[in-house]
C-alpha cells in the first residue's frame, strides 16, 4: 500500500490523497479495503471524480463477484478484452485474478493466440470469439452469437457483453490518462 504521504505521480492527473478528504471517496476506499482489496493507481486517479469513481468501482465489483457467469469465464473475457484494447494496466491487475479463477498459466499465455491453441474448450472458444467481435467494433456475426447461445443464457450473455464494454472502456481510460502499472504488488481485489 502506498504511504499516505506519498505524492509520487500515478498518472497524468493529480493523485487524490489517501485517506481522501471527500466523504464518498473515503467510503469507497474503506469499502474496497474491507473487501480485502487495496487502493490502486486507478482509484487514486479516478478519485478526482468521486461519484464516477464510486460508480465505476461498484460496477467492477458486480462484474467480478455478483454475476451468474462462472468467474473463470468472466476473467477470460476481461483478459482478452484488455489485450485487444492494449491495456497493460488491466492485464497487470487481472492476470492474477484469472489464475485464481482457474485458468492455467498455459491458457493465460495462449489467450492472445487462442484460435490456434488446443488449450480452450468449445465454451471458452465461443466466449473468445464473441469478445473478439464485440471489442473490434461490436458487429457480431450471427454464427458467433449462435455459438455463444449454445452455452450461455440471456443473463450470462448480458453479463459478458457488459464486461467487455466495461473493461474496454476502463482500458481506454488507463491508456489516455497514462495510469501507471503498480510495481509494488497492490491489487484492487484479493
């Protein structure tokens, strides 16, 4: 965890103080810590807009922990989305979560070349195909969607779609604001 007095830049924007002076941001940080997470550079940057930071964190938490789609599938979705958008920040945070969810190191290493890999089952391949098309513009082919529907119900498809959109957007934000990757082991989630 960063030293509360540490003012080293974490992005293009000023870092918010930790502990924060804004009551909503203070509540957000306390909630994150109570859940076993740490305050990461994303929080210290997005905290410049406390209401949106809090909403963004609530969405991320819901996508990671409150979904009906298996966690391994959601992490596979997040990692591939982060690869497509080119967000090293999100990859740094989610590689450990993907491993903890049950993906093997070999699978994690093969995600970017999944089409030529034998490490993914038909269900995972359906998800990866869907991620590819959504994250490359959203025009999903009927065949791709039909493959997804073989394995996932409407609630799960909505979750996967929102996960792709959320992490694609967060990836863009981390790049635009040049949010620095944590090198001290801090994680948003345990």
